[in-house]
C-alpha cells in the first residue's frame, strides 16, 4: 500500500507541521508523558552548556537541568520563545567541537533525511563524558500502528521511526555508552480526553515494568573519553561558533506576543 511507504518531508516542513499539531489532545498527552520521564533524568545533568534540538521548536524540555547555559536550536527564522536560540541544521550544527555537556535530540532522528549524520554531529559537538538524550517514536507500538493506518501526510504521522536497538547500535559505533532506556505511552493514541484519562493505570503499569511496546523511548548515552572524530567533507562550509554564543547567530529572546 502506498501510504505505508511515504517518504519523509524536509525536517523544516516537519517542524512546521508538528507545531500546528501540538495543540491537539494527543500531542499534549505525549508532551506530558515525555516530560515525566525525562525530567528526573535531566535533573542529574551538570556542566556549562546544554543544547536542545527538537521538533517542538521553542518548547523547552530542560527545566529541571542544572546546566548553566541552555540553548534551543531552530531550523529557520523567525525565532520565537525565551532564552538563547541558535538557527542551524541538525545534521551540520554551527557549533565548535566538544563544547556541549548535555544534548537533547527530541524526535529529530525519525524526521531527518540522514539520522546517522545527526548522531555524528552530536558526537562531534559533545564534550567527553557528556550526556546525550534521544527521544524517539517506537515502531513496535500502538502509536506506530496508528501511524501506519493514518492517511495524514504531516508530522508526527509521517516519518521513519527507528527502533531503540538500531539507535543504540549507531551510538556504540560512535563511542557512546548506553546508560538508560525508558519507554512511555502504552495506550492507543486518541484525541478523546476521557479515553486518555482512563488509560492512566495502563501507563503506570507499562512504565513500572518498562515494557518495550511503549509509543516512545527516552535513551541516555554518555560519550566516552576516547571518542571518535568523524572526518568532515571539505565541501561543507559553515560558521563554527564557540560557546557561549553571541549575536547574530544566537540571541536572548523576549516572549512572543
């Protein structure tokens, strides 16, 4: 069937679609469950620089982190939200080598044309011993089943969902050590608030036993001290920005109207 083999849109268009979708009950429920899992993990992070790359744009996931400087990557102008912002492509980040202590990839891999390159960039910009948080949709889940029977052509229902095992293998090749993996969202994704509320018990059981059939996973990996430095193509030209970031690439933003 043709709708099972849809090619992903550009990551910029996917982020626009995600922002229009995130006001739905399904999206709000997903955001709450993801925050519940990642918040205690991020509370244990430390260092000078945290970088978040997210399909949700300016929505921060790092409120509990004690890292001093937090920056959100945006894929295009105009930039909205609070705090520091960096406009860059996730597969070729405008960040100097080994500057980031904590990096969050929020549903970026499944909507990227080259997810392995995104991980290589993460490895390049992260300091030795830094922690990488990968949040992705699980292809072995009711959420994925909803995707395959959806005729919608927008994010999050259009993307290449990657298993946590596959992402783990890629990270090990880049000298990351997998430290934790948690699953969440065990019910069928629906917009009905009453049905969502009735599934809280199922959610508690699924998270208690960390069932691998959850709709999403949160993976934590630490960059090893003796890491790899991937070879760069000379054709790629970009401005490398050492942290702390400065204008015009990054800037402190005022709340949008």
